[in-house]
C-alpha cells in the first residue's frame, strides 16, 4: 500500500519538462516564455477538446462506427480530464477563500 502513493519519476520528469516554458511575459529569457494565464487557457482548450473527442467517439459507438478500444480510451481520457478540471476548480476556490480570510 505504501508504494501506491509514490510518484513515478518518469511522469514527474515529463511534467517538469513540459512546464519549463511557463513564465512571465516580458522577461528577457531567450526561450519563448508563456504567461500563467496563457498556460491555463491552453490547458482549458485541451480539456475541452478531450471532452469533445470522448463525446464524439461515444456517439459513434452507439451507431457502431467506432472501435470499442478507441471509445474506451477516449472516454477514460475524458473522465480523467474532468476529474482534473474539478480538482483544479476546487483548489482555486479554496485559494480564493483563503485570500478572503486574510486580514487587511
């Protein structure tokens, strides 16, 4: 059971490398920096596209036009995306509430 909570190093390294371009606009970095709001917008668009793909393949499965394996993969990706979006929303609401509790 203790091993279930360990983070896979390959996944962590991939997440780190994919987020290295997140920065502040207007910096003098030589690489192409992305603002936090642009990063969130991009991830939101990707999430919407993943959800749409899951819905599309589910509809095709009903009519018999899609392979079952593709449908299961798309629906699983959509489910994971929805769980991630809900978790992010909950964290943002929690952070906002914490800020509102701070004394002025």
